[in-house]
C-alpha cells in the first residue's frame, strides 16, 4: 500500500510542465489533485516512472466566463467550482453535479482537469461536459488542440490525450434562456462512486417546444455516454409526462452497461432509465417560466 | 535542450514544513506519503492511517487551512506548507480542545482509531462556519468523508453539535 519509486518533477509554469512531459515521452504522468492517481499508486495499480506535479502551476487555476462559457483551468479545485457564485447562478448543472464529487476533503484537493483526464466511467464532470457539448484543451510540445467531450472519453480510465499532452483547461458552455438542467445520481453511501447518474438539459422556445435536449449517463457503460434516442424523443416536441417517459425508456434501450458486484446489467439499465426520466422532468420544470411551473 | 535527469528527480530530499505551529525538517523520497512522513519522520503518530486510499478519512489533516487526506498527498508536496494535525488541537497544558471534550462527553468514539480524522474534519467544518450554526444535515454532510465502525455516528453528530455550541461561547 505504498507507491513504487518514481522521479518527481514540480514545474511552476505550464510551459515548463509541457516541456518536461515532452522530454519524458510516454513515461511521464501528470499529478493534479491526486485523489484518483495516488490511491492507484498506493495500491500499485499505477506505477508511473515519472510524475509531473502541476500543483505549483498556479496559472492553471481559474474560473473565467467568456464566450457564453465557463472556461476552467485544469488545476481549479472542485471545491472552488462548488463555492463559485457565478457557476451556481449561470451553470446550475455544473454546480449541482460538483456536489456529488467525493466528499469535502476530496473536493478540496481534486481538480476539474484531473477528473476529466482520469476518465472514471462513474465520474460526474465528464458527464456534465458531455451534456453541455463542452471541450478540453490539450497542449504538448507539438502544439495545442481542442478535444470535444465526445472525442475525449474512449474507455474506462482511457482518454484520447497523449502521454506528453497536458490538459490545460475545460470549457463548459452556458445554455440559452429557456433552459433547465438537472443532475441526479444513485449511490449506496453518501459521496461514494455512483452506480448510475444522469445529467440532463432541456431548452424550450417561447411556444414551449423543446429545441435542444441532452442526456448524459454515467456509470452505465465503458464511458459516460449521451443518449441520442432519448434526446430525439424530446426535440421538436411539446414536453409532457408521457414524452418524458418515452425518453426514459429510449435511454434505457440504448444502454449496454457492465454488470458487477454492485449492480447487475439489468439493474443498472433500470436505474438509468428511471433517473433519466426523473432528471428530465426536473430539467423541464426548471426550463418553464416561473408562472407555468 | 537539456537532457532530463530522472535519476536525480527520484532521490530523497530534505523537506521542511510547519506542523502545529512548529517547524520540522525530515528526509523523504518523492514516493513517501505525507501521512507516513508525519508518523515516521516527525514521530507525530496521532494521524492514523486506515485504508490508505482516501476512503476512510482517518488520516485527515489541515493543509494550509484546508482539510485533506494525508495518505493522498506526497510529503514533497507539503514542502513549506502549514499542517495542523490532531496533536495541534489540545492546549499546551494538556486540557482538551472543545471538540475533543465534546467527543469525550458524547461517546463520539469507542475504539478511537477513526477519531483523529473525525476531530480534524470537525475542526475544518466548524472553521468553515464562523457563526457555528449548523443543521444536522450540514453536520452529517460535513463528516460524511469519515468512516467510524464503532459508534453508529449518533454520538459523533451529537459531539459536533456540542462542540459548535461550546465554541460559540
């Protein structure tokens, strides 16, 4: 239960971190908050040869509102997002989901970039990024590129980031007026890894017709997944209980979760369907003008 | 371009940090966890090590005022940091901190293994609520990151409530 030996680098700028990662080739691993990587190192499930600790790279810790988005630096602590009034007001989905990330001491250290780069299939932040059609930016000595949420997540703990790339920031787009969102997850114990969770968004036009909907499900597949069949049930329609029920059914039908000790495949599907329905109902209510709720 | 020296970067180094207001210096390889550094290098064995992967909360300490798991931080990361451990709670004369007294009074512990973590989590929680007015829900969420296998938590929740009251006076 102790980490294997590794070389330790603690750069103070993003440029320096990228330079070091580049020189390490595929032997380097970025250490951000350490709330997922260090447990894996303690259990020797991960034995990186070299760690590039970015905790001193203060330039990567910020929350900016720009171009109708929240752009959040990779080193921003989850706790900082939780405490941000701007996020609470302008990105309620992110604000709601962040409360389900671990416990307070975990969120005090855990980072936004770390959660996205770690890509645990039951993690909350990748689902939020996916539901909002967000992206991350990755920098290496070869250059900087943007990676859409859907292209980032490849499998359990697997992303499309290269070993020499540093995830520097993530962009969580804001939704237009007339939108409502909800985040729900099911856990056995408070703050634990979710069995299944759902991030849902609904946007209505002035006539009450749904113009955009997104459903991102966590814990029910190799990665967080969108449920396009469920979204198709909603878009261009006037929402009501039966439309939303159909969407829940459609979400369930499109899933192929892995059964394990904590929940069988069938059970996870059922929970995903039920949570989708509940989350959409809440999102829909929140999207309605106050007078119509 | 300078060749990167991974050998040098793996060597032990001297680490200085302030723990409970006192400066300490020790040696550690990069892989040494802060929890082990506190216990084995600085002989501050009040910080307990339970699961060693961030689940149980026994090793909770304050790092620059923020509650963290010391088993998920490397000692090298705590260079020049301000750490508060359970040893920093009681007064110089040995009299208990109001939080410790409250746990004592309310059966907030039985075997005591998880207690240092609970005390530090409570300390951080009450520090975050300067008006010391907490609902039961806030207390329960505040200590949700710590596991206790003996008490069933009722006594702990009661202790946090008493501590908040005592510290208000």
